[in-house]
């Protein structure tokens, strides 16, 4: 669950799940092939990753854990 945005993004910038996915790709640097689902909530979103152990030590994953 992500409740705060970085890099100049703010909740009024997020209108749909497509915007959430774009934020995940561009700002959080989550590779598209690892995204299973995104769910936009009120001033928060839930990112579900495909279950794989291969990314658990990747920089983007460690940074994602810090954002959650």
C-alpha cells in the first residue's frame, strides 16, 4: 500500500489506475513485467506484484519496500 507520492507527484495528478501504473513504472521504477495489478484507492494505491523471488534483491524492489 502506497500512501505518499514522490518526485513532484500529488494525489490530484492521479485520476485512474492507468495513472497509478505510470507512476509505478516511471517514479518507482517497477519493471512492467513484475506488475500484476494496481488498485487506486482514496489518496492511496495498492500495487500487487507477480510472485517471484528473483526480484527481492533488486534496487527497485528495495526502494519500493521503503515507500510502502
